[in-house]
C-alpha cells in the first residue's frame, strides 16, 4: 500500500488542466442502466482494433492475476484473462450477453462506483476500459478500484482530440438510437490532465486513440 497513491487528495482534479465537458446535462439524471439497455438492445457491438490493443496490453500487465472488470460491457476482456475474473456492469442487457458469451466466467449487475463485493473479497487487479469518461466524478472510480484490488488498477479512455473524433461518432449513433439524447460521454481528457490526476501512474502507449495507465498499489499478485 505504501508504493501507490492513496485515496483522497492525490486523486483531486486540478482546475488548471483542460477537461472539456460535452454534455448539457451535468447531473446525468437520464444516464443510468435503462439508458444502456436502450442503447444495446437490438444492436451488435463488435470489438475494434483499439479495444483489442488495450486488452492485449492489459493482459500482459495482469499476467495470471485475478481481475475485476468494472463497466465490463459485453465482457470481452474475460477472454484475455488467465486468472479468476469478475465482470461488473449496471446493464442487464450487456451482462446477459456476457454470460452467454463466457458461461464459465462470473458476472454481476451492479454500479461500478458503488460495487462492494463484501466479506473481504478482493482481486489482484481492477480494470476499467473506457468507463472513466462516462462519469461526472471519475476520480471516485480510482478510489473504488483501490478498495477492491491489491496489486493495482488499469484504466483506458479516449485520447484528447483524437479521442474526440471517436466520441463524436458515438454521439451521432446514440442520437439516432436513444431519442436524441447524447449523454454517452461526460468529458474528454487530455493526457496532461490525466498525468496531473495520477502522477505516479505508468502510461502505456497501447493505441494512438487511447490513453492507458497503470496504477500499482504495492500488493503481491
């Protein structure tokens, strides 16, 4: 525990760094499990090259360690993990798909920020692929990851202006699928901004469209 950043001030968002808010609904009241269910019902989401690149990079970091995957979506990363795996997402639709795709893996319907495994259950690694940018208070995700993982956390998110182009394409898709609402991403973060939030993190160049960083907590795998 001594080697990694602690919860609290180390995860404060410095106001001097750029964070562009791209939703007109800062409370995100309409953004919940039912929103994701509407998005995913009747659609097919295949992995992209940027997804696969990040999953391979993350799998190389976690090795044989156990993994809890927060905001796991359809659970694709389960196929890259050699150790025990739990995927967590708040959409019944995507968890249903994940369970059908990986019947021998464990999945749970839960809010990633409030997820509490109970009974002292912990994993070596907590991962979150493209979840950070969906949260109005993303630093809470880092605090939650520290509570449930011992070795470290891995996070990916869209990279600055290059990521913006991907986000705008997503916004056009969700405008068509979800009745005109586009609260799909809360913000786009620059790499400098993220390095200020997590100065002790190791940043990995997994894909040009992704920021990827590893926080090591100091526990044994």
